[in-house]
C-alpha cells in the first residue's frame, strides 16, 4: 500500500504541471480550438489571459517539485541498493508542459 501511495505522490506534480500549462495556454489555444471545431463564442477563453502568468509560475513550481521528488527518490535508491527509477514520464510530460506554455508565442508562426 505504501508503494502505491508513493507512486501517486511522485506523479501528482507532473500531471499538475501539464494541467497548469494547459490552463496557461487556454487563453490563446482555446479560441483557436473552438473555432476549428465549429462552435461559436470563443471569448470565454480570452478572459483567462490575466491569469496566464500565475498558471505559468505554477507550472514551473510543479515541474521543479517533480524533479526534486525524482532526485530524492534516486538518493534513497542509491542508499538502499534498489534500481533507480527512470524519469521518462517526468521528461515527456515536462516537455508537454513547456510546449503548452510557449504555444501562444508560436501560434502566429504556425497560422501563417
């Protein structure tokens, strides 16, 4: 039971970073997706623009927390002799979070 709880505690900041990264880019990507899907009134997402720096900060804090947890787990494994965990999920979802954060800056170049 303890192992399952530890695994969930390690994944929480990574998935939280993806969520906040998505929320930080919702002001710019949201209206584009709504228009592409054929729905009207995409202005609800534009109201999230003032909160973008807050979500971006939360994303970086959660990514730092996830990295710190991985590093701490690596130290514990080195001390106890267990095989170290591979940070594949951390790198993949961390990269997705960063991509979501910079996507509003990339959209003008992609739409041309």
